[in-house]
C-alpha cells in the first residue's frame, strides 16, 4: 500500500503533524503507533498544566491528547495502533508488524518521524551498589501509578530534577508516600521553575543541588536505603558529606534520549548534541522528504511547543509531496559560547518567507544577559533576556532580512551583563 505521508508515532507530535498535513491538502495519510491507543506519553500525565499556550486553558495530559485525537477522527487519516515499525529505508519504505495485520511494507511519498524519547536508566549513569527491586525511572513509576494503579513504594528518594521526577514527587506525596529528598548532581535544576515551586517547595520536599547517589543498599532483594553525597565542580563525591536515607524506592529522573534507532538505520544525519536528527528550518532531515519533529528531534519543555513545531513539519511535508524538494544554499546554525545546541542546524534563506524559528538551551543559569548572533566576524542581532536556565528552552525568531546578511553560518552565543 502506498500513502502520500506516513507519520511514525501517534503521540502529540505525530498527531499534530498528521492533522497539519491533512489541512494542507494531503489525503492518503497513515499514523503508525506502537501502543494500543494514540496519545503517547500524555496518557499517563494526569496532572494539569498542559494547553496554556495552545488552547489558552489548563488541561491534563489525556485531555490535551484528546483534543488532537478528536481532530483526527474528523479526517480520513488512517490510525494504525498496536503496530511496531521495524525499519525505514532511504527509499521511504516503512517495514512494520502488528498482531492484527502481521508483517507489512508500506510505501510513502514523505515520512514524518515523531517517535518521542525514552528515559536514561541506572545502567546509563553507573550508580554503584546493590541491584535490588525498588529502582525505577520516573516515567515508569508514573505509568504504574497513573495507568496501572500500582504504588511503587512508601518512602522515596528521587535522583535528578527533571520535570517528570519533580511531578512524581508531588504525585507520590498526594498518594500518601513520603518523598525524602530530590537530589541533583548539577548546581542547578533540570526542570521548569514552576515545577520546582509547585512540586517540591509546596510540599516541603528538600532539593539537594550538587549532590548524587553514591550507594544503593538492599535487604532481602528490596531497596532499603541510599547514600547521598555532595559533589565538587568535576562531579566527584566529596568525602565526609555523606547522608543516609532509609527508603524503599529510588526514582531516576536523569535525562531523556530521543528515540532515533530508526533514524540512524535510514542513514539520516544525527546531531551528537541533541541526539536527534539534524534538520532544516522546515524540520526536514538530511534525507529529502523525511522530516522530524517533537522530542525525537530535541527534548522540549512544553507539549504546546511540540505541537507548534510538528505543525510546521506537517505543512512542509505537504509542500514536499505537492511541489518537490526545497532548494537553495543553507546557512549553518552553530552553538557558540554558553549555548548547548541549536535547532534547526541549517536554514535555507530562500525557503523563509518572513522569519525562521531557532530553539536552543543555555549551559548555565544566567540573570540579565543577551543572546548574540554573529556571522563572518560581525554581529547580526542581539536579544536581551532577564533570566535563562538550562531547564528552560529558549526561542528566537530570525527575520528573513537578517538571514540574507549572513555569510555561510550564524553563531548563537550568550553574554551576561556586567555587574
């Protein structure tokens, strides 16, 4: 079977991209989702705070997903759930398998990658100590509690201050558990400021910055305690700063990794800074006609921003199917001083009507500062900020006229105001 577009992933990114493509004129569209129903990670995010930018109201995760699922039902878009994509080819063939239909190969004029991301596990960060039950990633604990109805434990320590971990600190507390501490190896939190306030401060849960777990202890195969230690600027434990916590649960909120095994197998270029595909201003990857959006491209703070980005990818995919590949020389967007990464990594000025969106993260907390754009040794623009933090994604818009003045590349850097 051949489609004009195949979207891999039926979470918030995939749903928004498919609906956008349909609005822009494509009809033969399929969304392939490996879970039993669409919605992705939002289905287990029963807390509110979603949709404030998008719908101007506060929704839970399932409510936010439901809005897009309802939009999908009003179209001819085919939703293939409980279907696992095994591979995609440079020729835009999608190989997948499902209990209902078995092994299938679908062909597409265009593909949108929207597989989302997964959590970094204990093995990825090398926590020493015993290997007992009671150690979970924060997202796994969230699924057990919110979807399956299982409590992971009664006394918990959370390692990492990512947003899922912060939200689970509040969730466990509301369900009657005691959250003893949230521990972060960096000197700043990796989560949104609002989540620190609402999920830790409001419930009296201490946050230990520049600390990490240095030992895990077990009794009869179950976690019974952890040791937390302060770390120096090189993240090495400092002797004499040990704190012991008696607990039966350790949640890990230590980062997210974009799900790009399919992307790599297709030969698409990956940015080692984001672990996502390198993309152009319209979210097209290095393989023409294949686009990436949402957390598979780079990890977002808010699902509202995922939807906006995915709609751009959907519109671009429709343009590709109807008119062919976008052409023209591209500027390289580079991360300079104080910046961890930029998305997109390339911008084609000839493909920009009014402005191009650039997203990035800083590598440290800054107060009054400026975002500085330079090209060919000259400053192109400067954007002032009152506050920037690694846990909050930054966004700037580059006017088409500015892009025309650039010479081959644009470097995005930061400068802190002098005291």
